[in-house]
């Protein structure tokens, strides 16, 4: 149990962040949507999206500076695995209108049926992928 | 201007939440998805904490006008359709393949590791492909 205080604290921070977005801007904090819409040509409409993404990177940079130990892991995976995952995550989150933040963190809290279906599906298919790769490795 | 400031601070807090919870480490995420192996329930606590807070705050906030907007921008689509299902399955397969979803993928850019850059590049390519595909 001791090891789960940080995940719980992190989760609460993520909740407070998305609550701030809803109370401040009236927006759902869906990172794939924010990023996907930001890919269109620059517009004032998207300023809050650029700002959120800048904050996300800024927050990571701040922790890397203050507590580099948090980043003590390697992202050294086979190239095909990284590219395949990136393409599936990018296309899939846009087609399914959301990812772990929009459907999971926000949609579930709003008891949205769509988000519940999406979350169950992406968790089950993630588990399937890990299981299948486990069998073949 | 205020909305830009709020969005920046929210992004900052979101990133700190992702990092301290361990969600930026792909092995922790794959550990959660690995139900047949050495299961790591950390993600349950992250989701529980986040949804637990939002479940109460959203109810309250949705009844009030947002601070910097005339009204809420909430999704009104209720259709559980093929797009939602196929998209979520695709995303899940990619998530399980590497253990990285969009938020942690972006945060990992700060490590300047080539894997982080390659993942975000590929994710953007996937999003761009979707844009081209949906163009009439």
C-alpha cells in the first residue's frame, strides 16, 4: 500500500488540473484532442490549447530540473515498436475522440456512456497486446 | 489572456501529476496492463484519484458559468458507434505495445531521449493521417 501514495497523489493532481480547466475555461481536458486540434493552422481560438501543451512540457521540465530521479528510466525500445505505437495512438485517439485523459479522467467522472465504452475497450485491448507479446517473447 | 494563463498552469499541474504518479514510465503502465504477469495496480490509484476528484468537482462546476468563458464546451455526442469502438481499440493496442499514451508521451519529450521524440513524431503522423483521411 505504501507504494501507492504517489500514484494517488499524482491522480489527485491530474483531477485538480482538469477541474481547473472545466471551472476556468469550461473545457474538457483531453490531451489527444487538444494536440490534434492544435495541428490545424495557427489561430487565436487555439491559444488555450498551445498554452496547455506548453504547461505540460514546462511541468515536465520543471520536475526534470528539481527531481531528475523521477525520469530514471529508459525509452530505448526497438524503433518499429515506437513507431507502431505512435501511429496507433495518434490515429486511434482521434478516431475514438479521446484518450486516457478525455475519456478516462474526465469522461468517467461525467458518467458518459461513450467514455465508459472507450475506456473499457482501450484498457482491454492494451491488456490483450501485452498478453500476446508476452506469449511470443 | 486569463484563459491562457489558467490553461498553462493546468498543463503544468497535469504534467507534475503524471510524473509523480509514475505514469510517464512505460514499464509502470505496461505493468498495469500485464494482468497475466506481475500486475502493478499503480494506474488504478492514479485513475481513482483523478476520477474521484472530478466526480465531485465536475458536478459542481458544470452548474456554474466558467470563469473565462460564456458557457461550457461539453461533448454532446451520445452515439456509441463504430468510430468510437475501432478508435479506442486501435489506441489500446498502441498503448499496450509501448506503454505510452498522449500525455506522458509529450511530457517525456523533456528527457530528450530519441525514443520520446520518435514516439511523439509518430503520434503526430497518426493524427495527421486521420485528418487527411477524414477530409472530404
